């Protein structure tokens, strides 16, 4: 099991936690003192009041919460955010309102989830051509419905 070190900043009330035994992600809360209202298509950077330290070879993935996405159209601007192992600043969540209605993020509201994942750095090899496959350069929609 990997160790995740967390530094709580003074405006943070909650340590991330897994809500169930089988949960892959831990919830992150909005460490704000006043509500933040997002109009349709408006975005904001929401602080969590946390700094983290990951073990070598790991990243933290920040993902949207499915309930906020489907019920209110609140998601992440960058879909899945990556926090590298050497980052030591505050974890902030870049949210966007994709709905047609305003949405207000309340202080301490759960706004995203964080997943810890093992990563490897690839050794880069420049070649003159790549191995051919049946798919080839077939891209978006090339494999059918």
C-alpha cells in the first residue's frame, strides 16, 4: 500500500477519505468561506485547503464527481487532472458549469474525487517508421458503433 502525506491548510476542515471499502477515489471538498456561484459555462478554480506528497512513481488523478456531473452539469475543465509526485502547492479544482442553470458551490461541499495511481516514465525511442497494424491510422469512429 502506498502512503499519501497530506498537509492541511488553515482553511481546510476535511481530510480526504474513502467513503466505502471498495471506493477507488476519495472525495475532495471545497475549502471556501463563501459560496461560489457559477453561471452557465462559467469556470472557477476551487481550493481544497490541501497539499499532498506522493511516493515516487505515483500520481494523483483528480476526477469529477458523477452526481454533480449528471444532476447539475458541474465537471472539471480538464476532464481528468494530474498532480505530479513533485508538486507541493495547494490542490485546486478547475470546475466548469456545463448546464443551462446557475449552480452555487457551498463551503465544504464535495466537488471532486482523487485517485492515486502508479505511473511509469517511458524511455523515448525515435524511429523512422512504426509497426503496421490492421487498424492503422483509423481514428475516431473507425471501429464502428
